[in-house]
């Protein structure tokens, strides 16, 4: 079973990299933009955790996204040592464009499943994540990953297309892949 999950993760990651790469970002950068859309004003450390990358990879990714004009950093209101990260207008526009392309991919990926099968897949995946989270001492569903307007995790394999995106399978990319160019 874990082999199948890994194959799906790799296939989804590869497809997402190809899709969002057309727009000049990596799948991990797309994930970070999605996280910031849901949680504006977070620190670089928070963004790294919620984007499933190491602190070092997160720092590199923030620098790249800032150079591209997709995010901006500003001092926290009460703690000037903390830099809060927010999407710029260009970042929001790019995210909308990427989301539309990812939605097409997700519909294609799930095309062979009925609505009921998609629901069952979502429940099964979330159950696996919850079980592993509990056994690792993490709280379920607290990763704060990128989510659609319906509160579902974005940038990951969905159990339903478009606004009803689900599953909390994160992209566990680390290192230089997060930075991109």
C-alpha cells in the first residue's frame, strides 16, 4: 500500500511541476503561495513548516518568490524582528492561474472515480493521515497546508475536483527543489 501511495505522490508531483512550471514556479513554490493565500502574514519558519519543506529550503524559497515579485515581507506590528510574508497582487494573480490549471489536472486524475468513490478515497486518506499523526505525536489536520476556498488542502492529490479539494497528503520535498529559479 505504501508503495502505491508513493507512486501516486511522485506522479502528482511530476504533473504539478510540469503544470505550474509553465507559469514559472515549482510545485513547492505553488504550495507556498497557496499556504500564504490561506494564512497571510506568517513568518518564514511557519511558511516552511506548512509548505512541507525544511527551514533552509523555506528560506531559499521565500527569497526566490520575493525576487519574482510574488510575495513581499514586512516587519510584524509588535515584534519587528519577525518578517511577515504576504502575497503580492502578482502572486495572487499567478495563484489563480495555477489553480485553474491544477483543477483541470485533478479532474482528469479522478475522472475514473464516481462521486461516492472520491468521497471514500478522501475518508481513507484522511484516516491514514490521522493515524500517522497520532502515532507521531502530531495533531491531525494541523499542518495548515495550502487549501482551496472550501478549506481543503491545495497542491496535493484531491479526492474531489475544484473547490471541494481534499486530502492532506503533503509534498514532502526538501532542499534545493524548493528554491527553484
